[in-house]
């Protein structure tokens, strides 16, 4: 029995060696991802500063509106470059990782992308992709720009009309609980648009690089839902409204 115990102990030690050898590599990877996030944050700060300077500089002519094709490409790139959250063993994914919402006292920073509920021209309300310009602690309201009409359409909205977008992708292989699950009701950015619509999760991502497959509510189909469409983790947020019967 003692011999068998020693063999088992030896086998466990041998099996743990490969895992231990990965820890330094994981530490380097985490530091690299932190550095990338820091660089992206600095670039974003510079962009926001340049944008604000442009808004208050009357001597410069107004900038042209971005072509739609260019905007769609930038949105795809933003989704692809969203960092994957890699925690230490035992760490839980933080707020704004995948499906995990922001904490109750969270305030989105200037430049952050959000889903914003605004009134359309026809009076109906819709959720749009927007960029935070500022937040007033005195009024508890955000100023946001419609991403589709940069510099043209600005909205002043209360906190309840703003949903911050994820800042990290959740890894389905290590943190599946940080993803929306099948048949969960969400708001998802409809492909090739800048509007969020209600949808059901058809299939959650299976690998870190995968998108969600979602079914958008659509009365033109017999069952009330569109065929499955892919939407990146970056552009899927919780829907607080009840599911339609």
C-alpha cells in the first residue's frame, strides 16, 4: 500500500509539472495584454482630446461624415480586437467581461461605446450604438454621440438609458458562466447596422474567437424570429425588457 501511495504521489507530481511550466508563460501573456490595453486606452484618450479640440475650434471646417462601409469595418475591427479576459486560477471574470454587467455605481468614460436608448424621428424609441462624450454627476446624465452620425446627433440621457458594452471577451472554455446562454433574451447589434434589437441566443460561442448565433425578433417570419445571424461578443448586452409571448 505504501509503495502504491508513493507511485500515486509520483504520478500526481508528474502530471502537475506541465501545468506549473505554463504559469510563467501565462504571467507574460497577462502582462502583454495589460500593456496592449494601456496603449489602446492612451490612443483613445488622444482621439477624444482631438475630437473635443475640433468641436471647440471654429477656425477649422467641419469634418466629413465617415463613409458607412468604413464605419462597418471599424466596428468589426473593434469587435475582433476586444481583449480576451485571462484570469489567474480561481479568479472570477470581472464586470463587463462577456455577459457580466457593469457594477451599479459604474460610470462609463468618455470614448466608451455604449448601447443608448434614444427617441427616433418618428417618436419611437430605439437602442443605438453610441460613444460617451461626458457624464454629469450633478444631473446623473450622459452626453453621447450617435456613432452613425459623428458630430451631428448628440443625446442627453439618464443612466437607465445607457448600457455599457463589454470590455473583455469571455473565454467559453474557462468561463462559460460569463456568457449569455441558449434562449436568453438579449439586445444585439443587427449586422451591417448601428442599431440594437431584441434577440434570443441561438448558440453561445464555443471558442474564444467565436461569435454568438442569435435569432432576432422579426414578425415577417412565421415563428416571429429571423434565421440565425452571427453577432460578436462586443455587441451583445442584456435586455431588461420581458420576453414576448
